[in-house]
C-alpha cells in the first residue's frame, strides 16, 4: 500500500496551474507506473494508469484533475512588482497578504506576497470595499524590473498559492493548498494500488486530467482518447460544517464520508450509475453523503457528453475553504472514498454495465 499521507503531501506541494501541470504529472507517473499494466497519456497532458480486465469488454474512467487555482504573471513594472491574472476562480477577499510561489522558466521557485495599499491610508469608504484584483500586485522582494528579470521572472510565469501540508489539532484534519484536486489525483493512484493484485472484470483507467479549473478542457481530450463506457469524475465538494454555512443548500460535513454530487452547473449524475453507487455503498456499509452544487462544475460536465455519451457521476469528499491559499479535508473521508471507488470497480462487469446504462 502507498502511504496516503505522504502521497497527499507530495501532490499538494507540487505547483501546477492549468496549462502548467508538469510537476504534478511527473509525480503521478512515478506512482502510477508500478501499479498499472500500461500508462495512457493524452496530448494535452492528462495521464492515466490502465489495469486490464481479466474478463469483460467494458471500461471505466476514474478521473481527478491535476491543475490548481493560481495566477499568471502579465507584467513586471519598473520597480519589480508583478501584475497577474487569475487562472481559475478566486474571491478577492481571500487573496491579500497571502504568500505565493512564482515559478520561473527554469523551474526556480521564488516566494512572493500579494500586496495592496495598507488600511492606514484608506478612506473610511475605501475600507468598506473589497480590493479589486487589478489593484493587487505580487512583491518578490526586488527594487527594479531588471532585478526581477535577473531573478528569472518573466511574463507568463506560473504563480501558485504557498501553504505547507500540516495536520491540525485532531490529526485526521489535514490542511494544504490544492486539495482541489490533488485529492482526486491521490485517489486515482490509491485505487489502482488497492486493486493491483486482484482480477477485475472491467478495464480500469485511473488518473487525472489537465485544465479543469478553466473550463473542463482536459476532460474532453481524455474522454476522446480513452473512450470509456462509464466514468467517475473525482473532485472535492463544498463543506457546510463551518459557522455561517450550516443549514444552507447542503449538510455535507468533514468526517461524514464520501460525497456524491447528484447535480451541478455542468452535469446531472447518470441515474443508473447513481443507483449502482448507492447499492454498492449500502452493501459495503460505507456512509455516503449526497449533495448538489448548482454554482460549480467538475470534469463530469465534459466527460458525460463526449463521444456518444458516457454515463458519468461525480464523487468526492467535503472540503473547507475551497479556492483559497488553504483547504482542509478529513483523513477518514479520504480513506472511505478510496474504498468506495475500489468497491465500485470490483462490482462492474459487462452484465452490470448493461443494467446501469438502461
């Protein structure tokens, strides 16, 4: 078995916004290769380990995504401060004074800080307003454009949040950047690892796509490349167990088990697959939470409409503080989601596929 904590730590420490997922892909390839019959890569950057069915002709895609939310350097001013554009969805209020990592073209990591005017010089009216992203900048600790360039910074460099992997007071609560969606990357590896010595009756492709955070782009390519008969998009779900969140559109909470997203802005869970997941969870006594996310989307949105249509569902775990420098998940949720996906794969064959497809 892999050390799941170490795996999550390595994956979240890697830096990779949409279109710059190379560090993450390298780690995934190292972990996928020993537990796969073959490695399948698409031309956009997606990577998947394949486990061949002993019997059966159908296939299932288990897909996380490698990219995290971050930024792209768009300008270096004369004093060496960096302008940037968000890559993925950001809320202005969580960005100020946060540490970031600027990755240069030669792979050097430079620490930066997102800055703006201090409150001391703001008018009372200005203090009531959130700061517009266009008025923020990144300070890397230089005093000129020339010094920034000498450090290796150039327009087009990737910028990612900086936050170290740690456990909290209860060590089952883990915090890091990029659990959205290095969680799904880790699960894809751990599912293959759990099944590596078993015979299965469906061809399994388990890995991760690229460029999910900017419009589910890599999922289109992966689905066309692999052409699966079924798919599970593995992604995080919003946790509703913090002050101000309880009792809103969902009751999903950390420690409550895997979350099945029945509907979001990009897809509706396939009914036959939803019922099958429900039956598998019940049979194996795995507590599952059921959720809808009307304001978001996952790779399921691209996968389910690919080719001639692919029965698809989204499965994940509850996550606190989504799309910020930090996030929090629960170890039990991670372990149970790996077990649930593995049991789903074990349950599948040509006959169950025909029952699911209706």
